[in-house]
């Protein structure tokens, strides 16, 4: 399993993996969690996918997408401010240029139970590490997100606790919460599973070898 970062300039190159990602989102958010999301042609999309986000994908050895997340600068339109302002203490994110929003995080829970630290799924920890690594590499030191109480507990178990940005609110069939997460080397080392691989770390390694 490795992390693959798909920025807008790579959408065409990785269109097949992105199709898998949208299907995974439909399976998780639409079918399993029964959230009020829009599913068309087997995939789940919303208006934030039209803003040229960077997608973080966990890809298995069989070129199967087993985890994903969507990353957008917090200073632009965000799901937190526009869709879930009720989760924020004063209705505003008060974003800075060092803040990025992560949304639509999900993992394929039908995978064999390959567990990492704290008995969390290896794909979950790999995604956490990938998001932190990419954030640091792109000048972000804080990750904000709208999630639920269940996922907040998963973050705590991973040793990557979330700072709440407001009070829990019942939305649909879940209790949602907004929070901020540190994107730093300490957090990365805490969640990174053994044998972690990403296209970002491989690129850094190649450039270091070339410089040598």
C-alpha cells in the first residue's frame, strides 16, 4: 500500500483511480453511513470537487483505491464554512494561509483487518500519515475538518488528537464536530505505520540521491 497525491494537473493521468475514489465515497457515505449525499453513475461528488482540490489516495498493490481524502486551502471556499458553519463556535473558520481543509476522508472497511498502531486499520494510519506529510510539504501546519464523534475517537486512538472548533451538533443521522489537527513532524512520526510509502517521500529520496 502506498500514498498517491493527485493534484489537478494529474487528474487525467489518474482518472481511473479517481473513478474508484468516487465509487468508494458512494459506498461509504451513501450506502454504509447513509449520509445525505449525491450519488450519480455510481460515484459520490459535491460542489467542492469542482474547486480543483488535491486528492490523497491510499492505493493497494493491486492498484485498488482503499482510502481517500480531499484537500483544499482553508482560505478559499470550504465545506466547514459554507456547508457546516453551525459546527464552528462563531460560525467562522478564521482561516489562515497555513491551514488546509480535509474532507471526504474514508477507508475501504471491507479490506482484510490489517492493523497498525492502536489496532487501527493500516489504511487509516497510512492516510493520516499521507495527509500530514503532504500538508507539511506544502506549507500547512494545521488541518481542519468536519467529522463525527466516532472519527474523533479514532483520531484519539491514533495519538493524533483533534482540537474542537465548536460543540457537537446532530446533523442527519450522525453527531458532527469540527476540529483542527496539527501537521508537524511529531504527528507524522506518531501515526506513520511501518513500511510507509508515498509518492512524495519517494520523490524526495530520488532528488537527494541525484544531488549526491
